C-alpha cells in the first residue's frame, strides 16, 4: 500500500459526488445574488429533509448565506459541464428583475425560487433551502439547510419514474479536481 498526502488527496477526489450550482442571496428580494459551483453536498436527514453543504471560508457565497439565510441547489444535466466551469468564480454581469424573478448571471438565464435564491433556468431540477445551522472549520463552512421546495423538468421526473438514472453532472465528468 502507498501512503501519504498525495494518496489521501487522490482517495478523497475519487469519492463519488455530484457537481451542482448553489445559489445565494444577501437579502431576499433585494440582492446581491451569486451562483457557485459546488460538489460537497449530501442529504443528512429525512425528517425534516436536511441537506449539508460546504463552502470555502471567506467566499462570496459564505457571506451571502450568513446574511440571507437561504440557498437553492441547481441540479445540472451531464451536458452542462461548461456551465459548471463558469461558476467556479463569483457571478458577473448580474441582472435580475425582482418583480418577475427572472434575469441573467454571467450570461446564463436564472430565476428566483420562492425563498429568493437564484437557480439556473436550464437546471434539470432544483431544491429551495433554508439554513438551519452552521459549523465553521479552518478551510470551509458547513451549512445544514432544510428543503423548503423543489422543482424538476419532465425528463428528470420521467427518468426517476422508470428507474433509469437521469444523467446528472458528476465530478468525474469534468477535468476539475477537488479533494483534501
């Protein structure tokens, strides 16, 4: 067996994870808004439905989550890997009409969920989230959030109904790497 920091990093990178966009807002109905690529997401409870997700300490998203207390998770189709790459940096050219809940971020259409967090308009599905607790670590901040709503495309729902796996974007579909 081989040991060491490089081995640890490779093992952590090999753990199966999805690749999503996490939307955040400083003040619902007012802004500012952001979308960021995220892979550290998992369901941790079923009653109530709680997701845990981790963002880099000091990031734009951490600040917005602290202020707004809400988020939205966009589930991406496998063919949307270029979209995921676009949001590894804070969103630019943000233009959202609060009245209609529609707009653009970094050249991509978005809409606001009922909590006011942005989701990618072309997302295969999304979850609306309300932050319930926060744990701080040196490098990352772990948020636990209750699922308050959801929406999905007909293709996404049909794929699950027929017990076929809907092809959602995963880390292994990209050349991006992240791990310890």
